[in-house]
C-alpha cells in the first residue's frame, strides 16, 4: 500500500527491494551516476580518511532529490487516510562518500568508547554496528512488555530530524566524543562540509546540460560543471546557510545524528528510568514504556520539552499509545490496540509484520513482474522463455538472503512467532498468479 516516487532521474543509488539490515546511509550500490566516476571495490577499499586526504579533497556538491512514500492508515471505523512522507535525500560523489565512510568508521570508535558502560548505550539503536537489527530491537521491546505485564507503550516521532539538527549542539557533542576542546582542522573541515553542505537538485541537471555531455560513468567533468552548473551569476549549486540541518544520505549522517542527541538521550534515559520505565531511540523513532499508573501526557510532555531544548519538535500526529493489561477472561496480557515498532506489531500475544509493509511488498512485486514481462515482450521474447531467475531472487523465498520473504522467515524464527510465517505463506502462489496475469495482459 506504499508508493515511492523518486525525482532522481536515474542518478540515485538503487535500493534493494527489501534490506532493513543495511545501513540507510551507506550505499550498497556503487555504480550510481554522480560528478565523478564509480570506484571499484578494490580502489574504494584503499581510500583512507587521513588528515592529508581530508584537507586536500575538494568535495563535490551533493546530489539531491525528494523521496515520497505514501502511507495508508485505517482508523477503528475503517476510514482510510493517506499520509505522504517526504524525505530530502542528498548523497555524495563516489570518492567523497568513500572518505566519509572511512571517517565515520574512525569517529564511531570514539563514539562507542564515549557511551561504553553508560546506560544510554542500550537506548541508542540505529546506525551502530554490532548491536542488532530491526528484528533484535523489536523482539527485545516486545519481550520487555511481556515481562512488565500491565504497562503503557508510547511511540513518538521527531519531526524533520536531520533537517533540524542544531549545528552548535552537534559541534559541542563532537568535541565531547573526540575528547578535545577544539576540533582538529580535518575534523572541522568534515563538520563544515556536513553543516554548510552544497547540493544540486537532480531535476535541474538535465535542464542545464540538455543531454550534451555524459562522459563515461559520470554526469560531467570539472570544466563542464563550472561552466554549466556553477555558472557565475547563475549557479544551480545551493548552499545550506542556516544554523541547523545536515544532509540525509551520506555515510556520516546517521552517526552525526546520534552524536547530536547525546545529551537528550541521557536526559530521557534518566527520567524514564526514575519513574520505572524505559526508553529506546531508533533514529527519529522513540519507543517508551511506562508503568500503567504513570501519566502518558506527562511522559510525552517531557519528551517534547527536551526536544525543544535542542531545537527539535515532535510529530504530534504520529504519537501512538497502546495500553497493555491483564485480561482475566483470556488469562493473558492483551493490548487495547497493537503497538507498532520497527515494522512489527505486538498485541500482547502475537507479533506480526505491519500490514502496510506486506502491501508495499506485493505492490513492488506486481510492478516488478509487469516491468519484466513488458521488457521481454518488447524484445520479442516468448512467454515461455522469459528469464525468471531475477524475479524469483527478488520476490520469493527461493531468492536472496535479504529479500522480504526471507526476512519474514527470519523474523518468525528469531521472534518465535509462527504467525509471521503464516502472513507470508501464500506469497509464492500470489507471485505465480501475478506472472500469469501480467503475461495475459501483455501478450
């Protein structure tokens, strides 16, 4: 039931059909089009974010596009509402991304050392290696609910998280992580590139270049860039001149986001622990558990207050509350409504994949199958000779390790939730039917 619209005009890194284990900010597809040529994995592995490499590098502007995902919500009366979530994605050139990726690995070691043995180490879940994945984090939360019994679960969302990170707060926290009073020149150069970032919207590139150039593997060379894009008096290169906001889409974005909220995470942890609750933050999604007798309004108000202190706000309309209580007739813990967390729902007994995720998967399956069949028809391939291996790999349990059915099977196994496997049990028959219907409509 989800629909993604990309305005990247073919420039953006391609996404896996379903890969929740991959870091959002490290592209797994290295051949996307940018101002420089793609790097081989061997060349990429040799790049190091040394002080000299950072200081001598002239960073290209980022490429920017809007990604819109339509979300469907049905209330208790069955009324359907549509919500469009727009993310502004900005991603770097191949060499710049390699520098930032290695730099991120370096500073993340300091970050992990900084939070080591601190209570917040268990509260910060996203953009960290070795602390689990969506399945792990969701299962841990649901297990805590089971152990607590009667409790209230609250989900809140930070509005426009990356776009509103305060530079002053981020800078001070980087100093703490680095354990310095003043950033080194390389650290500060990276900081300025992430806060005073430059970008070019992909929608204007074709208008300016008009298809004149496409040097092998890149958008244009440096001379063409200066002449047609960074034109004196008529440049399409934009610069962030605000005192807040970092790009969402670089290998460093997630770690910088975590660093920016170090003080916020500590205050939330201390507050909710003191009232007998707990808190977890996965990027801009915050999950809170509090005793049933604690005011939910007070809990949400505290989060709102602390976000305001670092220049952020709640997405008020996204706040969700589920009350878990003991049902004497069922002799079990149940919820007044299922609690949603990291793509799963939990009602006190059953764990399921969100229906919207299933709908989105089948929507992608339908469009992917139809595109494959249509391409085969255009190339004069007979229906019986359509190469199906790629479709099997993407959309069935016979496919790659990280596709949706495989992910569902893994979640079912690790969460000891056979009900998840039942959700996806009919996917192969649906796949075959989509292939049949697509062939019938095209041939």
